[in-house]
C-alpha cells in the first residue's frame, strides 16, 4: 500500500483553479519529485497534503488513514512533516531551542525534547552551533536547521519545499547529500525543487504540474524527454539557465 495517496484532489481560490483533479501515489522509501512552472499549484498541493488547506474535492490518505480533513498538528503527529519555501525560524531563540519546538511533537519532557533536538542537529551538521541565536546563522545553516526541526517530529514522510533555494552550488551539493542521508535513515521524501539537476539526480520518480493539472509522471529520464514537459517547463528552465 502506498504511504501517501492523493485521489482526485481539487482546490480553487475565488474561482481560480489552483489544483485540479490531481491523483498520485508515493511509495515508502522513495524520493518523489514535484516540478512545474511558477503558479503551477505545487505549493498549494503541499498545503493540501499537510493540512494547511482543505480540498474542495478529493481524498488524501497517509499511512493507511484518511487525513483529508485533519488539521496540520494532527497530520504531523501521524508522521508527516514539511519545510517551507521561505524559512521561518524563531530568530531570537538558539538553534537547539528552535529544533526543540519540533521535538515536542514527540517528546514528553523538556529534557527528552532537548536530547532529540541535539540528535537532529548533529544529524544535519549543526551540533557545534546549537547555542547560537538563529538570526545569526547563514541562510544555508537556517535551511539545515529547518530540516532538523522537521526531522525532530520523527516523520515517516517529509515534504521539502525548495529546500535548496538561495544556496550556493557547494551548499546545494551538501543538501543533496543530506536529503539522501535522510532517505537512508528511513524517511520517505516528497520534494519541490526548481534546481533541475538536483531534483533529477535525487528523485526516483517525478510528477509534473502545469496550470494546476497533471502534465506528466515518470522516471527523471522519461519526464525530461517528454515533449509536453519540455514545451511547458524544461525549455523555460533551459532559457533561464
């Protein structure tokens, strides 16, 4: 049984169809990529899956349970966590305290949350910065911190929304390695990313959205050679590169 099933999900805002009749399945243990032009509906789909929006139509199931109408905190407790396109740390708190916010999803005490938070900071390579206030960290370190905070909720499925945005080429490579490490730890990954070489190298399968609808789905090789995808999106990316 798939870990995540999205079945005929639709969402509109004031008559504008942001997501239209989307169906997909994500299997346990895979990295599933989501691409499409700006405004294609990718982040709206993330918001639907993670409970920030309620779909107008359709069903969302996670780990054998329908979560269509669940609130974000209940979905997180079920084992689905996410990061955001724009990092949202608590700037005046330390790195450790920020990750503890996520850890309290599972921890029963302050001490347990602190241990779990330090474990995840170590995992992402930030243990030596645990006592630094987050507003003093670089954007690259803040991206890692957000990963650590999401991992502290102990997810089965992790949604990554442009986790490499704003990073240098060397930082992108480091985050790619970290995403593979997260998958290696047993966490399934659902990722939106505009850095095509990163997403295509990471993903087992890729889902393409355009104008809120499914345009294509397949392996990175299949998707990157699909004429519809090249015309709608990859040609645009090539021109911008």
